[in-house]
């Protein structure tokens, strides 16, 4: 669900994604906490999750001759813990300017 929210908002900003997260949890702050917990979950192997998508997406983009744009964001989750997000998208209008 988190990946679809990021694709929908076209942003790696945690607060923007918390606002867009379709959860019945009342406040944006609670949704932000939910995202922070998911991203901080040590049982989720992000490399394994992303391998299912990245290779195929990059292959299709390269075959189509399209430019891949990378966006890097650093967010502070709590004292002593930062998260780095690396997102990619097609050059034509797929990201906020």
C-alpha cells in the first residue's frame, strides 16, 4: 500500500504520503507514525522487496530509450534514526517541480 501512495503522490516526503494514506486512522500524525514504523521495521528486507520491481522497470525504460530520473530524500524518523529514500521516475512530468 505504501508503494502505491508514493506513486500516487509522486513524492518521497513522509508528511505528503501520510496525508494521502487511505487509512481509517484519524489524524495525519497517526498515519505518519504508521509509515515510520513500517519503514523502520527490521523484518522487512527492502532490497528483496525492490528487486521484484526495479530490474523490470529499468529494463523497460532503457528499451524505450527513456531517461530515468532519480530523487533522493532524507527524513529524520526520530533521534538518531534517519531514512534515505531513492525514487525514480520517467523524465516527462512524472515528478513535482
